[in-house]
């Protein structure tokens, strides 16, 4: 299993690639949204604006799935699954 420090994974996460962020809606259905991601101090960070649906879902249920695909080669991708919490630290 790969980790966030593997060269290929890090290249995808640090590159100008879009991510699909998946969270759970209140009714159990899956909500997908396109977002920008980056590595911040070795951890995956997902950028969002207040009022977007997926951060609201994340406040209620911390399960998240993030799929990042290489823009010029969609067959090259990384999927990160787990739990997350929101933060406004260093937010603009």
C-alpha cells in the first residue's frame, strides 16, 4: 500500500491536478465534489470555501474519500480513504 510520502503519490498531490472529494450526505448517499488538494506538513489538505456542501457533510460524518488523477493521464491516480476534520488555520 502506498503512502503520502511515496514519490508517485506526492507528485500527484503536489501537481496541478484536480481531486474528487466524496463525503456522505445525511441520507447516506454519496456527495462528490471537485476540489484542489495539496500536501501541508506531510498531510493531505483539501481546499474549500465556506458554505460548500462537502465540508458540512464532513462536520457531521468524518469519513472522506479523495481521488486525485493526473490531468494529462487520467489513468494515473491516487485514492486516499479515511477520516478528516476541518480547520480554518491559515485560511484566507
